[in-house]
């Protein structure tokens, strides 16, 4: 199994470590590769789009010629995990809590509406317990850093977990999105879920 992490910014190393841990726990053999150019997508079985600044990730991906082939790969059914900024990248509709609707390059395949900086800026970052009963896992303690919120889930998209009645974990077919950072928790639950989707 080959897992590609879009590696322009964000917790690339932490996601790689969690992916290797998840592989070990599931008894899977595999490797993790960085994805920066279209050719890096070759033979990738699953993808991770980490946090960071979604506008920057989109602009750099577009400039590198990656945005379109990455979108095609996901549209064709390759499982993808988008965390924080990655969740924003997957969403069909994005607005900002402060400045409203803004134009940015997106993958835009997931039928959800996301509000950027929903809880505020850096100083409003926080930690919380998230219930993962929907994927047959327990509660995990995790981190929300300048986190977005999934405020609408439509069509084939489903809410998998909420925090204070706000969706923090959603899925649509091969796409999973978290507004928190599972790579900064002690649990491999989300990464294992991605790998199981890739094996299915």
C-alpha cells in the first residue's frame, strides 16, 4: 500500500508517523510518500491533505500542476483524508468567518459547506474530546488549530461526529474530512479508517 501526503505545508511528518503506526496496527505493509508534483501520484492507494493554510496549498498545488490531477485521482475513487485546511480543500462551498465568501483554488468534490476560522484565529485554538463511535472507535483527545467548521452536509455526504452540535468529522464515499488534527492525537483511529477504505 502506498499513501501520498500533499507536502507543501502542515504536519506532513506527523501524518507520516501516524500512517506508519496505523499500518503496523492493522498488519499492512506499505510506504508513505510526499506528493508535490503530478508524477508523485503514481500508484498511490490513498491520499492525505494536511492542515496549513488552504489558500496557499491550493495556489501552490495549482502552480505545480498538481491540483487538477489530484482532483481527478480523488474523483476516480482514491480514498482521501483532508484535515483542517485539507477539509476546506475538499469542500464544494467555503466561506470565511471574518471576510465571508472568498475565491480560492479548491478540489471542491465533497458536498459540504465549510466556514474557515470558525472558532477564531490562532489564540482560539483548543483541545477537545471527539467521539468516533460512528467508525466503531472510542473517544479521542485531539487538537483544533484555527479550525474550520462543517456547517452543511448535503447529498451523499454524512456527518460522522459533532462537537457542541457542529460537524467536525464527515464522509462522502471515498472522502473523509476532519476539522481537527488527528495526527496530533494519540490515536491512529482516523488513519486506520483511511487505510481500511483503501483496502476495501
